[in-house]
């Protein structure tokens, strides 16, 4: 039987050409007036997913 892609994970994770997985950082939706410009700029780049979790995520995204 064909394995299905986990639709929630598909929306949260982007796989780069190099194979790295990137995820959006938290704390970017509200209370932005209290945060510094540098903090907001650093959050916009996203973050690499921890190597301990990559194996689990690859199972959820079989076609990536």
C-alpha cells in the first residue's frame, strides 16, 4: 500500500535543494511591537530542524 504524506508536516517543513529541512520559528504572530528589529529579522529566516527529528519527519514526508 502506498504511504501517504502527513499533510500537517507538509505545511510546516520546507526541504531545501541541499537536503536540509527548514521550519518557521515561533513568536512571529503577535506582540511584535515589543520585539527588537534584529530579533524579528532573525526569526524571518527560519531555522534548521534538529538532526534527532529528521528521521521522524522523513517518514512523514516520503516523497521529499
